[in-house]
């Protein structure tokens, strides 16, 4: 079985460089730059890092890049040597929650048990397909569809047509009916090609706000010392709290990490430009402003196919602009993922408000098919122990589907580093009661601890009215339904 030439990506020219692409299969496909065989499986990849180790009864393959947040100086080889000694899936899952980074982990036992595990937010996708003869697993739906000549799903097109292009498909659906994708808190059982939930599988201990805050800072201090040493970094900054939290955590390294802000032509007077400039001036930091560079419609059309019809033109434009700037050689530090600690979807609402109709409003999708798939997700979390459905939906939909799609788009032209992509951190954050998370700002408490002077400059000064209006959880809840209905009938 031969791959069409059309799937191949270019490299080295700043265009279409999807380094994280891989393919796992029982058949060998020659079009990839690199191929290794583990037992009876072929691991195909282009430019991503792949590490593996084998013993008589098991093999472990790591695709991507990881840091053990307990000991950031461990090498990937150290990590794999520790993993292969684990004698149960439960122990592997417990170990993996401390891994920070973007990766896919394949755990192969000679007994025939094979599991494919994602990182905390599935930033390296695990798409899977099976027919009567074979199966494949890949980061790219395009690669799979190209091998098997699969048509675009009419149902997916209908779902997409009822939402903004930036919004992801629901649950584990892709743009192809026969290709599914793993979402956070699940792994792929390869022998049966099933998505299996592994979290939450027990009641979760509630932790105090202060314990989680101090533990987060302790972990970040260790990780940042390693990351700042090994990477050339930059920080995108706006008037908001997420980017300022990143900056506070990097205070000890801030003198050599440039900041930057994007803007549209004629919009240099926005708060997202004025506030970062004020911060940079006050603390003697380097700050760039980059006017967004448009991408041609021809290039977007080409990328649309390679991105599985999940393109986001604004993110592609940001990434392309960065690739053409003075900071093109820098990884950028993203504030994504940490918003889960804000309890944005649930605030301090009673758990019985976590209904199907409410979660549908948070998808911003108006199709009947979308409702069906969110219903499937609700059945999946039926036995969710004491973990809030509000938190699970934010994690598995907003950071599990929305965020990886955005990451795919950023990867085309730029090199993001997701500092908070670690299950241990997320589990800590949602172990704080939602009441405590609403009464205190976790972000501001980090800034107070690491760089309190940053709070002398107002956060989001242009959004105070909006923040006050929706600070009450019931107003926010009702507002979500109202906004959904208004947009639905526009």
C-alpha cells in the first residue's frame, strides 16, 4: 500500500513544517523520512524526536519531547528506562502524569496488550482508523485519509457549518467518519481500537488553595530553570492575566527573554499594546510590536487540507508573522492550559447546573449533530466521582479539542512551548474547590509571590465592565444561554 506524494510536508523554508507528524501501523510506508520497527509495528516519522527501548516482554516508544516535572534533568532515555520497569498500566498512568511536554507514549507488551497514551491535553493528536484488514494511528487525519482514500464527512461539514471556523468538532469526532481522535483522560487500546477513559477513576482528594499554589510554583521553578537553559525563548504578552503570569514565573530570566505583541494595521492604540509597553518600560524589558502579516488565500487553502480542515486563519497569521520577525528563532511561551484553574465554565455554580444544554452553549455550535456528540460525552463522564463535570468539560473540550487544534496551526510556522501541559498540575488545580478558586485569583497569587510589582499595572483595563457584569456565577450562567440563543438566530 503506497502513500500518495501529496501528503509530504516541506521543511527548512518556513512553510508547512508539521514536525510532530507520525504514523503507527503494521504496514510499512516508504514516504516518511524515518522508519523504525518495534515488534510487529512500524513507527514512521519525519522531524519529531522518537525514543524507544525494549526488553524481552515489553517495548516503550516516546514520540515528542518531555520533561519529568519532579526531576527536569532526566533525559528521555532515563524516563523510558524507568517506564519499562513498570509492571502495570496503572503504574504507567501514575508515572506519566508527571511528564510535562508534547508527546505520544506507546506501551507494547508481548501479551498483545498495546496502549497509546497522549500528553495531558493531546497536543500531539492520536487519530486512529481501522478496517477489515489493518489499522493505523497518526497525528494527522490527512495522512490517514490519503492512505485509505477516505471522503470528507458530510456530518462533520454540517457541524462545522453551524459554528465559527475556529471552533473544534465535538467529543472524539474528526472531519472523516471513520477516523476518531483521543481526547484527554483517555488512552487508545490498540488491539481493539477503543478509546478508554482512565481519569477520574476514583474520588479525588480536595487540596487547599495555598498548598496547590505553593506546589505549582515549586514545580515551575524547577522546570523553568531547565527550559530557560535549553531554549531560546520569547513571551507573547497582552493586557491580560495569563501572559503576565508567565512573565512573573520567568522573573529571574526576564532580562534575556524578549516580549512581543501582535496588532492589526491601525490598531496600535489598543490596551493590548499600551499595557505591555508600559510593563516593558517600567521594568526595563525588551518588547516588540509586530503588525500581522497576511497569508495568501492560496497558502491557506493548501494548509486547510494538511490541517484536516481545522485551520484557524488568525493563528496561522500570528505564527507566520512571528516566523518573519526578529524572533523567528525563538520558542514562544504560551499561557494556554492554566485558565482551567479559573473554573471558567463552572465558577461557583452547584454541580446540578452542569447540564447537557449548558455545555452545548459552550461549544458555540448550533447543529443537532453537535448535541448528539455532547450527549455521548455526558454518558462517558456519567461516573465521574467527585470531579466536577464543569472542570472535565473545560479540560476535555476547551483544552482537549480547541487547544490542540490551535497548537496544530501554530506548529506550521512557529515553535510554541506549553509550560503547563502536565497532568500533575491540572489535577492539582481542579483539586481546589471551585469556591476557593472563585474567591481568590490563582494567577494573581502566583504574580504576588513571584513578581508583585507587575500588579501595579492594571490587568485588562478595557474589560472591567464585562468582568464585573459576569463575576456573579448565575449572571454568567444565564448570559451563556442568552448569548447562545442570540447568535443561533442571527
